[in-house]
C-alpha cells in the first residue's frame, strides 16, 4: 500500500490524492512518478545508501536542512560514518532524517520497528511517538504489531489480504472488534460458544469443550465467538467465588470460568495467567497472596459487559 | 612454461623491437582501446535495461547478446562479413556512404567488440541485478529521477562488477583471432594484431612468434591477476558494496 502511495507500484484501479492534487487516478489516467510525489518513505530495512556517508544519505533528499536534521536526530557525530557501521536504532534515525530532508507532505513508514531487536524496540517506539507528535505531518504507518500501531497511530485500519476489515482508534478496535482477526490482533481471548437469548435481556453462552456457561449483555442466538481481553479478566482462587459482595445481582454481572493454571508469563510489570481457555492478568504480589501457582485451580472472573460477542459469519 | 624455456629470454626485448611486432602492438592497442570503449558505451546501458526492466522479448534479447559467447569465432567473422561486406546486407548502403568496413582497422574493432562484448554485458547484468531494488526505489522517493538514480546509486554500487566484466572482455578481445582474420584479414600495420602476428611469424621467424607469445602470456597473467584482485576486493566489501567507501574509511 505504501509503495502504491509512493508511486513505486501501480495499483490496478483507484485514486491516490493529496488534498486536491491527484497522484494516481486510474480513470483520469494520472500516474505521477515517485520523484514528483511529495512523500518521505522510510523503508522496512531503511534502504540507506551503503556507499555514502550519513551526511550524504540525508543530503540526497535535499541539502538545505541537513545540519538541522542531523542535529535534531542526534546523529551529527555520525555524519561521516557509513551506514554499515551504525546500529539499528541509528540507522532508523538516519532513514527518518533522510525522508524528512525533502520536506515531504506525507510520511510513509514501512514496518519502522520490525528491523529492531526487542530490547531497542520499546525505546525507539517512544522516540518515534514523540517525533510524530512534533512533526504534525500526515503519516501512514504499516505494521504487524498492534502495540506499535496503538502506540503510534491515531487511527488504525486492519487490512487482511487486501481488504479493510476495520478502521478506528485503538480503543474502538478493542471495544468493538469487527471479527476474530481483530480480536487476535489486539491480544484478546477468543472462545467459541452457542448463544441463547434471555427474556431478561442479554444472552446465555454455553462455551465449547465444557468450559462452562457464561452471560453477556449483548443479545445473540446460535453459534458465536466471544472476545474478552486479559486486562479485563481477574484471577482468583477457585474456592473464592463466594465474594463478600455477591448478592445475586453481582453474581449475574460477573462471569466465572474455573480451570487449572496453565502458564504464568511476566508482561510489562503484570503477570499473564492462563486459566483454562482464558488468559487473564494479575500482579505477582496478588498471586503470591492467593497462593496461586502453575498447575493449581483458579477462576477467571470478568463482567458481562466485557463479554463481547462477534458474529461467526467471518 | 615451454614458451619461456624455448625462447632465448635475453633476446626477447630485441625481438620485440622487430617492426612487425611494433606494428602489431600499435594495431592491437588502438583497436582494443576503441573496441572496449564501444563495449562499455553500449554494453552498460543495455545491461542496465536488461537487469532492471521486465519486458516481452527480454530473454530473446539476452540470448542475442550472449550469442557471440558460444558462436565459433570464424562463424562470427563470416556473419560480420555477411552483414557489413561489400555484397553483404548493409554493405551497399555503407558503400554508398563511402564506408568500406571489411579488411580495415574498423573491421578489427568490430570483430573484437562483437566477440568480447558478452563477457562484459553478462557480468554487468548480474552486477546491476545485485543492486538492492529498495535502494533505487528510495532514491526515487527522495526526488531523484531515473537518470540521477542511475548515476548516483546503480552505477557506483555496480562498479566492482562492471570492472570485473570489463577485465574479462579486455582479455578476450586481445586474444581474438578467428573473427578478425575472416572479417579483417591479416595485413601488417593495418589489421594485424599481436595474435595474428604470432600466426604469421610462425613460418618466417619462429623466435619473434615466441617473443610475442611471452608478451601475451605476461599480459594475460596480469589481466587474470587484476581480475582475481577485483573479485576478492568485491567479496570482502560485500556488506557495503562500494569498494571506494571501504578504502576511504580504512585509510582515513
């Protein structure tokens, strides 16, 4: 998609325009070459010119602002180096500086973080976040990582084999996932169930594989898929379902799935706990306090409101 | 080896002073220079187009370019004669324009260029193909047109491969015999190159022939050596494909 916008690949049909100016229009027969489009494309592997110094790389796009850009990206001391001697993070900064040297109207980022190892990834994501906020330049970013997308983008389009599945903010995608793919992408649990609408509103869901019966505020009947996010699932002792505040109404509002603890994975200060078919979240202290460990029984609790149903039509 | 034991080495310099040898050397130098210039001038853009564009009939063009490689040189000579000879395909037209190619120094140039060009073009195609397409794409998005992209990105990054191909073409051109003798003849001072002089002197003055042999062996060994150096130089710089960049960064 970025290549089509940049003019490196010719789409079969459609229209690509910036404001009023069409860069590509299959009907009007418009197809500007890449050099006539005002884009700054940062390639996945950065595509720095290996036979040029950092300075010459940046100057290739436009010589006027080279010093300013080298300074801004903190690579002025690398100006005489060749790309081969740079680290991944440094290469990315050179690639960004080079793309901006042309003063583009649109910034295109192709998997900007995928060439980095996990260690530098988080740091560079933060840097990029700040940079994009400062630039206030329309930016198209392609990534396979929802965390990158959520951290860097205002709006996220989910594209699966060429078709747009959903377009919205990160919150919208999580709150109302359009299909199973979006649930998986955003890191949610996906359960298969058979739904039965209740006369009182909402529905009763019989989970497959005998995992239990839960409820949702949404109405549905027949085969459905159920999405719940780990951060909405609390983990408690299996014999602790009789909550002090359980007054009947609370019981209805709360779903409980009991299972054995399959795995415990530390994740950004929290612990991811697999309970039966679900992955929930807790803190290490809480798990220690409850005496929960791998192999033991536990219950995963989440509210009916957080039990999202998505049509199984996809 | 036998070449060096048979010839009285001390007499080689004086034998090479023979006017037959000097004439042949002059013809070889002139025709090789012009032929190689033509090969690079026409071969480079041809190779670039064949390496970067996919079009109908591309493989046919590649086959035509490579044909002289497998064609017996004498057949190549006859083919050139059939094309440019007085009675040939293009002969009458050229004749009317006052150009008679066969048995002239230009005929030597054509024969050498025809036979040696595939060595350069083949190597040049793979050198251009080895340039990462995302680099040329990046140059385009940075505002460089196709011409600037070629001069600033493709050509510098392919240089080592181009030089390696040119060395092979040069060597093949110097050793050219069959096509030249058929198309250009063997006239001393006009179309007689060093290899043709070896053939001529074989009967009349065997020592002169041997001396030229020694000269050509030394020349060929030098060419082979420089080729090997270029190849190893290129391999050692493969992560950063420009040999110049590597040299500068280690010396500076």
